[in-house]
């Protein structure tokens, strides 16, 4: 990162609204700090001395002395230790300031970091956002929670993965308070509030307040059709990492045909626009269905108009209870699949190099997936699962404590020990690099999370074919 | 003392609860061969 001219150490720094941070110390004494600033979509992953110094700055509310004391006590210095330590600290703070993670009173913030021009794929060595997940998994830290606040929903989407029985008892606010406290004590940092439709809960604002109380970084998934003015303010004030909204088509009539709720498109899009006006990062989540997929090109255009991002998804799964009705909505047309996989969304790069040109292949010793690796999923009634997509209940909160399950459940040992090489059709598959494998989806479809669903292989094959064809024509500076 | 600061712009949707794609609900990317 280029140094600003004449950058000098200010008297102190402050931390911007929407900054979430936590510092971890592992059982073997390693330290790491996770820092996210959601309004600018900027983040940092700091290790060892960097983490210790960041933590001292953060805990001291931007005062330098505790950080300088640490540096003088732990560093090796020549000549003038105080001056050298201040020089190192100046460079450290300048870097964080450039990344928008700290503010300097009376100096305007730099422009936001450049957004990557290409979608980068699984480059753990280069991407601090991925390193956070890897660190949490390696140290078995319960870092993320997916919380399905309710299974009730005002839409009736034709492909919904939830079974018909949606009126389960739901955790109360005091129970949610306890849940989040326990999650935070385990290392909790991020929480996704989803449903059902999470806004049908009349206490949604109170849930957000609890998220804030426990200093968790929220994300929200909602159809937003029930968004009221007071909730808009509460969401903006919570500085979520993102608000995801299912938009099935840029054509209102097609979207509403999926949700079976007339007028839902207009309501969702209006809400997305308002959230953007409040500075909330939004993402259009678009499962592509047989009826909507032919018009997929209109989704990126709509996202650009709204100032949001988008996420296409072809992996329509069976219902959680094994019901297969959603599968009829899948896109099966090979020509259409190839067309969709030729979109920018599916062009993935590693350090600006097309993925198809890489020599690296997934290791046969790779994990099957990340279910339970660094977090848990909680259903409306407190059912604890390793992942929202893997319906293997491990217990039920509050009867079963999150801590006990996180520390003692045999799931982590058993599932975590499964390797790609254990999955017969996968280990020699040439398309594995493009496989969005999801053992939870396989389990829902046929009851065996070790056996791929044929549709997974269809998608991987179509994606691989498209990307290999593209790699042949790739010009490094083109 | 050298301080190593790794910062980046992060992509939305990577840890949004969707279990599909290259990342899981918890943001873990499948470990690649090295």
C-alpha cells in the first residue's frame, strides 16, 4: 500500500462506526485479531505482535501508550527505541487508516479500497477474509452462528427447502440473550439472522439489539417485504455485513410467480433501494429456477441499478425433511447451463489467473466441507445443527448448552475426519475444482451425505467445460 | 519489530448462510492442494 506523503503519528486515533473487532488467543498462545468495517467492506486479519498491538489500541480506545509499552517490552531496537517504536507504529496505523479501519481526527478518510475487478477464488494464502475462517477452523473456535429466528414466512416460494410444518415454538428474547452470550463466550464474532422470514418476528428489532449488546457482527437474509421504517433505522444502526434478499427474477411477474405473493417484487426492490440509501450493503440472492433462469442476465443489471451485489445459485436442494418437490425447479437444459456458467459471476480467478489454468487440484486430504468447522446453526426452536444445510441435529438449546455441544459432540471428530478421498466418485473427478459439493444437500436428497447427488456432478461438469474453454482464449493482460 | 498487516476488500455473500458454492456458511473455503 503506498504511503501517504508526510504521514505522521497523530495524537490518537478513533474507530469508525460499523467496526467489529475481536482478538483471540489460542491454546498454544498464538494471537490473532479479526477486524471488519462493514460500511467500506474492508477488513484485516492480524497475527502475533500485530494482533497484540491492535488489541492494545482498540482496548485503549485509540490511545497509543499501551501499544508503545508493548512494543518497547517485546521488540528488539537499536539506537532510540522510543523513536523507532513510534516509527513502526506510524506505519502500522497508516496502513489501517488507508484501509479505513481507523480514523484520524481532523484528517479526512482516504477513498474506499479498490474493489477487486475479478472474482477471486479460494486463495487462502492471499486473502485475509479466508484466513480468518481457516484460523477459526484450525483452532476449533465457534466464530459464526447462523440463527433461523423463525420458520414462519409470508412468501410461499415454489422451491423452498423448509417443510410444510413451519409453526415451531420459537426461542424467546431472554433465551436468545442467553444463546448469544454463550456464543460470544465461545469466540462468537459473526451472526446471520435468517428464517423463514426473519421480519415476521415482531421482536426483530429487539433481537438486533441483543446482537449489538453482545458485540456481534450481523448479516441478515430476508425477503424485506415486511420492512418498516423503524426496522430500517435499526438495521442501518446495526451496520450489518450485508443484507441479502432473494430476488428470483428482474421481471416482477416471474418473481411473484415464485414467491406466490403478488406485489412481492416491488416491495423487495423498494426495500433494497431504501437500505442502500441508508448505506447498508445489499446482495441480491438469486436461486435460478427453470422458469426464471432464461432471464438471468437481467439480475446483474438490476443489482447494478440498485447499487448492490448479486449471487447466482443453481444448487436447488431437496427439502430439509427429504421432500423432493423443489427438484422439479432445477435448470436441466445443458445449453442454458453453459450460458449461465459463462457469466462473469462464474469466472473465478486466483491472483488474476483463470482458475482453469491452475495446476493445483483439490487435495485428496481436503475436508468434505466446512460444516461445523467454525460455527453452528440454530433453528427457531433451538435445534443445534452443524450447518443450516446439514440436517443432523446435535441437541437443542437451552436444554443442551452450546458450549457442551461445541466441546464434546462426536460430530466434529467424525465428520471432520472425512476426506475427499473417502468419497469414491469425487476423488478422481476432473471437475472437482468446479464442484459446489454440499453434503447437506446430498443428505436431504437421498439420506447419505457421503454420496453426491447426480445434479451436483451435472453442474460441476457444465462449469468446468465452460471455464476450460475460456481459459484457452485467456490473454494475461487482455 | 516488524508488523505484518493484511487488509483487503471482502466480497459480500461469502458468509451469508448459503452453503453452496465454494464457501460454506461459516466462510471456510475448501482447502486446496498445495
